[in-house]
C-alpha cells in the first residue's frame, strides 16, 4: 500500500512539475504580448505596431531594447521590399516620362531610407551596454537616421502630387510608402520611449 501511494505521489509530482513547466512559456508569451501592446499604445499607429511585432513576442519578451531592435528590423525589411518593388517599376515599358521620373526619384529616396535604417539597426545592435552620455549619443544617432528615413518616404509620395499623376501606379507606390512610413513612425515612437 505504501509503495502504491509513493508511486501515485511521484506520478502526481511529475505531472504537476510538467504542467508548471508547460504553463510558464504560455504565461511568458502572454506577458510579452501585453508588453508589446502596452508599448505600441504610445505610437501613432498602435494597431499596425502590434500587428507587425506580435509575431516576435517570444524574442522580444519584455525588453525595451529588443522591442526597439525588432521594430527597426521589421521597418528595414519592409523598406527593402518596397525598394525591390520600386526597382521593378523602373523596368516597366510605356510609363509616362513624368511618372518614370517620379519612380526613379522614389527609388533614390527608398535607397536612402534602407541605408539610414541599416545604419540605425547596426548602431543599436552594436552599442553594447552603453549608459549615460554614451547611450544618449548612440540613441540620438539612431533617432536622427530614422527621422531622416521618414522624410525620404514623404518626399517620394510628394513626387506623385498633381492630377497628371493619378492612376494605379501612383496608388500602388503611395500605399507602399505610406505603410513603410507608418512602420517607421512606430519604430521612431518606440525608440523615443526607450530614450526617455
């Protein structure tokens, strides 16, 4: 009888231990998701921010720095995708000269954006455990580059102003650049929160 009780007790303890271990990642994932939602609440586009970062909750956990790095990484990936899209548009035949000029200007702007976001990501990734003025200097560099990237995107969209530029081409470029700008805006907001 004592052996049966001991075996039952051991099985129960193993079960409880296993249940506790499997529940921990779920709680951790919920905590990370809540952290992302709370952080995104302060951004200009909270729904887009949460949508773009939620898939990375397990790597972000509750780290403001990891959140910022991930936000920049997502923005950079979207900018690179947009650069590829715009590059392909430069190869289209039958596009009006004014539209082609605007497309080439956009390609230059998105190329600058990708460069600035790459610099920002590298600066943040390589700054180590900086503190005080050193930390402020690194973050200031990143904020400057991310802010300049936002200007690049707005400049591209402005190049399609006017009624002569209406159409599907303008709509598709504008939609992509607005999305990239919104992601960068969220990255900038998160970065600013990390800075304060």
